[in-house]
C-alpha cells in the first residue's frame, strides 16, 4: 500500500524530530488541517460513511433530547433566550431533530420561542478543547451538550512491562510507522492511572490503557464556558455528554488487556490505528470518572450518570413508541391485509428495530449519559 499524503508528512516529521507520542500521532491523523480525518468532510458519517451515531439510527433520540432540554429549561426557571450549545455537532442532525421536536411536539410556545440552539464543530473552526468566551452575555450557554465527542480526542497509550508503565510512541521503521515503548512523556501521563487507584501493577505484562488528557482540558474549558468568567455572569446550567466508556475502575481492568483503542474504516472495526492515517477514525472509550472529577474541580455537581438505555426510558421513549403504535401505525393492526396496512406494519417494525438498537445493552444502550450541573 503506497503511503497516504498524511502518512508521508508524519514519516518526514518523525525522521526529522524523532518518535512522537501516540496522542500526537492521533492528533495529526484526526485533526491536521487539510488532511485529518475529522477536517476532511462529512461524508464519513452516517450509514454510507465509516460510522453512524444515535442520531442516524432514529429520530426518537433527538425527541428524547428535546424532552431533556425542556426539563432543563423548566429547572432553570424558563430563561429566554434559552441558549443551548452542541459541541462536535457533525452535520447538525441532532440540532435539526430537536428543533423539529420543539416545533411539532413540545406544545409549549414559550419553549419554542426561547430555544436558541447553536452548533459548533471542529470542521467549522470551533475547537471544543480551547478556551472559548462568548462575545456577549446573551450568548452564554445554559446547556452545553455533546454526543460522541470526547471519544475522538487524542489519547496517550500506556503499556505495563516488568512492573513499570511505559508509553507507546510512534516511530518509523523501514519507511513504515511502527510502535516503540519509552518513558511516559509527562508526569500527568505517568500518574494518571494511580490517580484513579487502578491496580495496574497486578495486571499481566502487555496490559494497555489510554490516557485522555484532552478530555480533562475539555471539561475545564466547557465548565468555564458554562459558568462565565465574570462573577456577575455566573449562573445555573448543565453540561450533558453522551459517549461510550465507564467509570475508571470499570474501564481499566485486567479483562481489557489491550485497552479500548479501535479504528473504523467503512464500518469495519480494525485494530491497526497506524495504517491509513487521515482515512480512518480512531477512538477510545471515555473515562467518565475523569470528567466527573474535573467537573467538580470547576464547581459543578454530578446530576446524573446513567446508561443511554435508562436515560431514553426516563425521557419517555417507550411511551412515545406506544403512542406511535396505537396512533400513527394503527393501520398495521386494523388493516393488516391491505397494502397500506402492510406498509404501516413494515414502517412500524423498522421504527421498533431502530429503538431497540438505541437501547441494546450490548452496544448503544450501554453508552453513558453524564449530566453535570451548577
Ligand atoms: C463521532 S462524530 C459525532 C457527530 C455528532 N455529534 C453525532 O452524534 O452524529 C464526532 C464529531 O466531533 C467533532 N470533533 C472532534 N474533535 C473536536 C473538537 N476538539 N472540537 C469540536 N469538534 C470536534 C468531529 O469533527 C465530528 O464531527
């Protein structure tokens, strides 16, 4: 396989300056201007691309998000405007779905009028891991939400060998990218697992773990964006983030001997993140203990930490399905033998199957929903 243009750039840089951390490799592979996976176009998302998200699976997801935002609006005493910022919004489909739910289903004109839903994405030049200050007080968000954002941040990778932790670096061997182990690149990386009391010393040699320092920076920046810098502008609000991952003690276990880092290329999961840089997605599970801990440091409180399945249930997805079955798809029951009845039945099966995908405990249903509050 001839090297991709980005692979060539990475090789040249390593030949010039020496090995780079895996996090730096991942940053270049995903975010390098003009070449990185996330900066070179939306065609990779959705059913045709490399991956799909809950928003692609079913509109019921956006409807639940709409109901969640409505609840938050009420808890915040119905501010107007009610500014919601979605970070890493991709093609903006969740935003469209929420606006559609608000217009057609919320039956609350004040909410529709107040909702000011804004989106940002790295591809629009809005980096969620950078200090962002709204230009005026009215743009300060009440809610900052994200779906499958934090798993895309660059991670450092540690490997245990002979009672020590080494870091994985990317090096060039015979004109190909390869891994090499060396001392951890910083004290933060070296001490990360100990700060969550992970008993890595008792794990087998070759055990690996990812360290997402960018997630800590993101929480810090996002909390500050929510709280505002001027004491007069500090107010109540929420950060909501959904992703795959878990608390540290359930994420970093002996049962995951090679960590959680994976790559996706055209819906195929691969465990070769060094091949095709810029052309495949690379992700790692999120350490939610880190987000909760950093949020607390910034003055936020834990409001909810649950699975996507339970969150969707608590946001009334089952009730909505039942309402649709007895109302919109009644024909599937009453006129089964007619063509229209058959079409309604097939559409109903499709909707129900998609809802089951969102709540499947073996995949999306086990995603975690974290809500921090102030
Ligand atoms: C897996 S996609 C999820 C897209 C969308 N949230 C959804 O649920 O369909 C991750 C998105 O995060 C964006 N992204 C990654 N890193 C980012 C960053 N540091 N700041 C802002 N957006 C980022 C990517 O460009 C991409 O659109």
